[in-house]
C-alpha cells in the first residue's frame, strides 16, 4: 500500500521546504503532497483515500486564513482517526494546542523555524 505525508501551510515556501526536506531524508518511502489551505488539503485527503493511499501524517501550520490548523486537524481526525498530526507554527494558542493533544493525540508541535532532526523524529513517531 502506498503511503503519503501531507504538508499544509498558507505559505508556499514553507510547504515546498518541508516537502524537500522530507523527500531528501525519506527518499521514495512516501508520496509527498502539499496544500495551501484546509479546503485544498481535505480534497487531497479524500482523493488519496479513494485511491487507496494511506496518509501517515499531516504536518499543518496552526495560523492559516479561513480555518486554523487545530480546527482543520480536528475535522480530519473525525473522518480519518488513523491519520497522525503534527503542528508546525511560528505562533500558536497554547490552549488550542493542549486541547488538540488531548482530543486527537497530536503527535508533535514544532516551532518555526523548525529543526530538521525534530521534524524527522516527529514523523518517525507517526510511523509506529
């Protein structure tokens, strides 16, 4: 079964950087998808699911226009409880992050700019 990692951030440079780092580390182990907002991300999730691709983790920004990352990930968790979540943010509401950890077993919170080793460790913890 094919497996994927989805990166979601409203800044294209962020999702491209994440995708490049992940691909250089994990090589062809996964498909790497990117979305610039929650709506686009949900479309990708549904498309991959319909194609039988298992999404291992979603790495999402917290502060995005329209819908914040915590609300987006909570919605994903309702429909796809097996998908693990990582928040990557420069500014996040600590109360929202605590609630996410409790509600959907958030795997990790990474601060921008992220450390590559922390990113890989967070993704590795989603593989268990």
